[in-house]
C-alpha cells in the first residue's frame, strides 16, 4: 500500500466525472493513424504522464487508482509495441533533477509496475542504465530526508503563529512526498538485486551514506509501514548481493559493517528478530537466514558472542523449532536454510551455556535426521537428504546436544512413527533444488571468508554538506552530491 487510506484527499468527484477522467486516459494512449511513429509515441507517453501527475491526489487518490493508471499505459498497444523506446524515455524523464515531485512518483510507479509484471522489461531498464537512474534519484531523496525528515523534528512542536504552522504543514507534505518516491525507488532497486543478474559495477556505486541512512532511519516498532518494510527488504537484498559477489571480488559488505558498528543504531537487528518471528514470505525468510548466518559465523564466531540478548536468542530457538516442525515438503529448501544457522547459533552464542529447550531441539533434530520420518514421497530428493545430513551434523557437532541425543537413540521407535503421522503426510513434491551435491559441505553455499572491517569509524570520515531546503511541492532538486564516500550524513 503506497497511499494511506486514512489521509484526506482534496479531490472529490462524482461517478460521472471519474468515468470521464478514465475514458480520457484510455483515449490518450491510442495511436493516431497519421504522423511519425516515434513522435506519436513520445507525445502519447509525455502527455499521459503529465495528465496523470496533474490528477494525482485528485482523480488518482488510492492504490487502486495507481494500479489502473499503470495498467492503462503499460497494457496499451502503443506501449507494448514500442517497449524499449517507452522504457528509455521514462528513465530519461526520471533522471531529470528538476522534475516535479508528482511526476517523479508517477514515472517511478509505472516502471515498478512494469518490472513486477515483466522481468524482461527490468532487464531492458538495466541496459539503459536503469540502476544508476534509480540509485541517483533515490540518493537525492535520502539526502533531503536525512536533513529535513521526520526524525529532524519537523513540525513536531506545533508553532502558535499561523504562518509558521502553515510552513510546517508544507514541509511535512514535502517529506511525505519524498518518502512515497523513495518507497517506489527502493522497491525498484530490490527487484534488480533480487531478480536480475546484478553487475558488480552497480553494487560498487552504492556508497557509505546510502547504507548508513537505510540503517539509521529504520524503525523497529512497526511491521506495517511501507517505507520501513521496503528499507528492510532492500538491506536484506543488498547484503545477499555482497555475499554473492564476495566469492569473486574484493568488495566490502557495507550492510554488515554498519550492522556490527557500535556507533550505529540497533533498530535493524531488533526489526530483523521481530520479522523473523512473523514474516511468512519464503524469499524474505531465506534472506534473513543469510544475514543471521553471516553474523553468527563472522570472525570465527567472536562477533556473535555478544551480539544478541539472551531473550532474543531464546526467541530465535522458539521460532526455529516452530518452523522446522511446520514446513511443508515443497518448502524443504527453506528448512535447509533454518538448519544451517542452528549449529553456529548453538555454538557461538550464550545458548552454548544456557541449553535453552534442549530436549525439544534434540527431539526435532533426531526426527529430521532420518529421511523416512519427514518424506512421504517415494522419490527422495536432494533437499531431503540435505535436511537429514544437516540435522545429523548438528547433533554430532554441538556437544551439549550430542549427549542427550545418544540417550534419545534408545527411545521406542513408536515415537518416531507417531511423529511422522502428525508432522508429514502432505505428499507434495518439492519444486526447488539445492545447488550443493551430496559430497559437498552444505555450508559451502555461503562460502564466507573471514570478514574484515575496513571501513573507518563514523567520527573520522568526511561529512557531506547538506542540500538546501526544498521551497515548495514543485521541488527543484539541484544535485550537489558528489560521489565521495562519507561515513555519516551532515549534522
């Protein structure tokens, strides 16, 4: 949800006016029979975007309206038959610094809609330097939000003077507009990082301030805020790219550096643990497992010793037990990821001494160490064998689990049979495959080298001069941002 349904909208129209507006929008994307094709397409595209921008928060004042606006354009014959031209034109418009905010938002939303419905279109955007356009435009929004955003106490204390009160309301509207644009742009970059083959050159242009702002502005007290949730997704996807690229390139994982920096807020970690307990999106769950694995294994487990509070560790164990017992057979790969983080979790944290839920852990791991217990299909796949291998390895390598597991081997086999009937039985064939082979160590999937903190401390880095305050809704954003790497935003 991009637009807040509780926000009052200035435009109120009857059904006839609304029908007339959408009829006009549909006619705007029709190709005329005369004239040069390129000129016609350019006029159609610019005219449509301009009219949609002027009607934003009037006729287009809900998420449903935004979707209809995007579909009307992207499903038109003019757009589909001239896909490359339309995408390159929209990118060139989005790249204009002085473009009015409503138009930036409308263009970014159209591109996001198209990228989510057509992966090939996203690849075309990358060919036309789409990643750079998304990143640079988002960077500008972050620079202003960092200087004038809500955390800078804009309008928190309502002034009594009417003129100042009016100014504060204008400032808040500008900040809200920037956050809407930022939400869409962050989602676009997430789509690139997650679903396209991302170039190392693209990741290398991401500088310290960009990651620092994502980390420090995130909130841990909500799981419903769209801006906040998109920040979180982007950080997870960026961390995943750093882990992948680190196998071939000497590249610093900026997400991990700030995550383990004492000078940076712990809000991201708090939100990570909160979402790990609640999120059901399998893709996000896997990305969360990856960043947890990185924390638990970095510097040979030394960082994990004091990274988590004991109560947080207990919650992690509760979630892991719950998920391992409830995962369906067609999601066996996800169960593999949960199992991968368990050994370093039990060895490198306070759990190595507290032994929280020891009996339950042994019960679950013993059950998963035999493929016959949880695979109801006649065909045993690689994921099933990986699950059994990982569960057995945890019992063998974690000393405080091993002693109890030895005793549990003497239990009556009826317990295992009963457990099989209660946990398994869906009979669904797995739809994904693991990249590992039977004779390859399962944890090689991550292929982590020992991480070294090469970033300077925040206090020693050169700061970036703040941009001037935006004067109005029609914002003139003149780029004053250089590509030097600051460690922290300007005070």
